[in-house]
C-alpha cells in the first residue's frame, strides 16, 4: 500500500532516467528498534485522516497494531522496522 506519491529507491533509475542520463543510488539501509509501543502507535495515529478517507476501521487497526507491537516487544525484546532510504545522484542530460 502506498501512502504517498513518492517512489521506491529501487525504482529511481527508471523513474528519473526519463529526465537524467546518469542516475546513481546510494542505499542507506537501517533498522528502527523500539522497546515501547507508544512511538509506533503515535506514528500510526498520524494516518487517521487517510484512514477515514479510505474507509479503514481506524480504532480497530490501532488496537491490533498495539497488540502486535506489544507482543513483539514481549517475545523478542523489541519491535523492529527495517527501512531503506538513500541518496540519489543524478546528472542532467546535455543540451
């Protein structure tokens, strides 16, 4: 599910290649690790307006997310989210 008009880092060469001759990606992978569910729930709560627009049962979704995050913290010691950001280096076409 896509929550923004952005594109995935892996798609950058194809998307930006329409405008630039040379597109390089420098991946910056990371892991977000939390031992308290509240930051995760606060982040998810920021999508309430989107959830309303899409007909998502917001309160039930938040409660289920809290249960799953708490379970991961209890069984694994932390809730982990992997993320992939990056830097794009693009060179413009010659004119």
